[in-house]
C-alpha cells in the first residue's frame, strides 16, 4: 500500500503579489499549506501501525524542501519535490501536468490532497490531476475508509452528504473537518532529517520547459487593480437608539 | 463566437447560481448560447434554460447520471465542446461544478480561471475579474486557449429571464470513459431545511459566537422572521453544535449574496467573509469595536446584540404591520 500526499509550500504571513511579475511573491519564508496537514494526517491515520508507505509530493521552489521536511516530521516516509526554474508561474493546467507526471512515477494506491491552497485559494487541482492520471476522484471527503482495494468516502456538498465508493487507485481531496492534524514530535523532527528527499527536474519527469511555467500555462494575469471600494460605510455606537438607526438605514435603502 | 454554460440542478430545479451565469453568458452578445443539462428527466428543464437566454440546450437525460459525480459530466461536456466548438465554457462554483471544470480543463488542455467575479469583453477579448488575496487585489486574467474555461464565484450574477423563446434541444450521446464510472454514490443524506433556503433568500440574518449561547439564536430567528429572511451561522457556532451545518456560511459552507446581510455577533474572519462578502448591503452588530466585520460593513453598530436585536425586531415588526 502506497499513499501519495500532494502538498504546497505557501508564503508565510500575509501574501502579496509582485507587481512586476504579477505572480505571488514567493521570495519570503514559506510554510506547509495548512489544509495539506489534514491530508498528511489522514494518510498517517490510514497507515496506523501498518506498513503502508507515505510519500509527499510537491512542486515549488528549492526552499519548499523545508516544508516537505515538516511533512516528514509529522510521519511521512519520503518526499519528492519537483523544482526547476522552468516551473515558476505555472497555472493550474501546467501544475496538474507536472504533478501528474511525478505521481505517475509513484503509482500510489491512493493520492490525497488538502481541500484548498491557503495562498491562491485554488480548490480544483485534484480533479485536473485525477483526469490526467485517468483515476476516479472524490473531493470534500469528511470521512475516509479503505477496504479490499475500495475506498469509501463521505462527501459534504451544498445539499447534504453523499457516501461514495471508488476502486483504488483513486484521488481524494479531504475536507479540513476530517481530522485534527498532529504536531510533529521532537523525535519526528529529528528523524525527518534522515528520511529520503528527492529533488526532480522537469527533464527527470520527461517534460520539457514548454510543459510548465509560463510556456506551459493556458491562462495569464493581465493586470492588477485595487478592489472596488464599499462606499459610504457608517459605524455607530449603540446609545440606546441603534435599533432605530438601523431601521432608518434599511428604510432609506428600501430594504424594509 | 459561442459560449456554453454548465447548468446544475437539484430537486428538479435549475440552481440560481447557474442561472446567474447563464444570464451573464446571454449578455455577452454571442449568437450561440449553449447550456448543458445532465441527469434523469432534465429535458423538462430545457425551456427554463431558454427563458434565461440559452439558444441551444444539450441534454444527457439519463437516470444513470443522477448521482452528483463530476467525471461523467466531464465526458458530456467534452463531447458537446468537441462536436460544436464552443469557445468559452462557464460554470457557477459548487462542490460539483469545480471538479467538473478542472477535469474538463485537463481533458481539453484548456485554461481554467476560477473564483471569477465577472467577465468582460475588452477590445474583443474576454477578460476575467478575479478578487485575490482575501479581495485585497483584483486581478485581470486572460486565456491562451480555446476553449476558455471560467468558474465563477457563487452569487456573482443575478438570474434574470431574458424573454427568450424555446431553445433548440439536442440529445448528447456519449460513451463514458472507464475512469469516469469508477466512483459510485452508494448513499445520500439530504438535509432538508425549513424556511427559505439561505442561497435563495433576499435577506439573511446570521449569528456567530458573539451571540453568547445557543439559545440566543432565537434572536437571529426572530429578526429573520420579521425581515422575511433566512438564518445563517458561522463555522465556529456550527462546529460548537449551536446550529445545523446546512446554515453554515463561509469557505466550507455556503456562499451567499443576499440583498441584505445582518451579522449578529460575528467577528468577520476570512473563513466567513468569503461566503458573504458579495451581499449587496451588510449590517453588523458586534460588541467589539475592533471586529474585522466593520471593515466591510455598510452599517456597523458597536453594541450588545442582546440589547439591540430585540428592539430592532420589534421596530421592524411594527413597521411591517403598520
């Protein structure tokens, strides 16, 4: 049994977009996307005391190795980082192409994702990766169990819950309500340094520079602008008459 | 030029968000506005789609499509795009639609821009408007592929009937990919809520931790009743078991855009903000003068919800019965 967990190295603190490149500024300190910690935790929970291998897979700058080490400290066994100057600026499509290639090499029984990236607010990558790998996909999983090469997931949607079964191998994106991620123990942190971490280039994956980065992307950022302002905001202190003030405000706008 | 819209439906009705996106598609001035309906009995919804501006409706009308799974829908859309050459494919965000859009992007090697709040034509080129980094910046995004795939933030557009006539209806015969039929829904638990659903309500009164106790949700319910609205809740109070998940608004709950949003004892954390920020008018009552909710409220009241809300409910009720 092999479980691959896709993780993202995201900027620490408030993210900003570099006005020059129009890309997210990734020059500062980074951290593990917190939603991916739920996916790592779920892999660890499934493994339990068994002998499954958990490999974390990421695409990002060389500094993402630190983030992968955090995943190893939590208990993952091995890390694969696709890092190449040519991957910077990859859009969803290019990212899914690169990750799918890296995952193909692993041939994992289960591929896990967190529910979203905390920086780009993206919450769709798994479906593109599953399509490229020709695997079934389940997202927003609140509960996940495996038995006899079949997964069973409880998925939350706008109308309630679906219980979905799919044959392995499969791709699952877990909800952040699925578990409480553990903190890495001191032993885990010390041990992480000795665990294997591979760094792969695009060429290692059989991809060329046109497959990733700007050249491999099918979307582009054209311009940045300030958001439209919410004009005329008022703030009042309740002096006993606030209820009347609200009624007047609503009546003025024909809301009551 | 031509545009295609994925129309999600539930309980025999087209979803408001999807109809909003169809309204937007029809407003782009393209001669061919296609809509795709997938599921058992969807043919009966085709005329509805026409009334919101669809000129051509493609139906994959088969009960085997009833389970709300994305991958068979990717097969249907890929077939329609392949057969008819649609240049832009539009989706209203939902758990299902996001997975369909991303799967279709990978299948067709097409660019996907998501979380769009608008789509405009600039010098004949379609440009998406995407609020990013907690809406601190608006990003103009473009496509370098045909088709362009656009996934819109829920509540971006009002659904408006165009008075269009009956559309051309065409059956889609599609052979499903092997990997598209792997996942099966083996059980469904639908949460039927009472009162107006929060996605469709014009007025929402939402409560957060600042209500102090689960019993205080009565304040929100009474005000909602007076205003003719629905009750919403933050994730914190849903997690604490004060209110059902079906009322949760925010990143992991529902995204709403009512005409009036009244926030009671809600601090305005990002998790909540993203689910309600496109409301037309936001009124917030919170004891903490520094609560972030005041930064994006049209009217902020620094005060105790237990003092202000009962009076407000009474005044609104008096006014309505006057």
